[in-house]
């Protein structure tokens, strides 16, 4: 399923990415802890491990964790497990 975004929405996404992007890193990668599916295939523990391993294996990339309000605790746990190249999406 392809998500149709308006030009205004695309521009807002680009603007937000520029506000968040840290110039120390080569690229910005978003990881979504809140997949929005009941049949999520990645457990919370595995998500935390994934963030830890990715952030250490790819220190030149910036990882941004997106989350729903009810999963903020999990997002913060993953943040703490990652390196200095991991941050949370601003609320």
C-alpha cells in the first residue's frame, strides 16, 4: 500500500528532517517502535537490541526513534541502549 502525501506534507517532512538532522552524521534513519500492528513481529527486547547493535555498527548514521505516546518508556529504553548517534523524535 503506497501512502499518498500532498506536496505540503512532503515539504513539512523535509523541513522536520532538516531541523532534526545532526550534521555530524552522514544520514538520518528513522526507527519506529510503534509499528501500529497488533501482530508486530519484533519484541520490545529485540527492538532495544536492534537499536544498540545498529548504532554501534553504523556510528556515522543518526538513528531517530519514532514512538506513540503509550510506548515512550520503550523508546527511552532503546535510546539509553544506543550510542550518541541515537535520539528520540521530538513530541
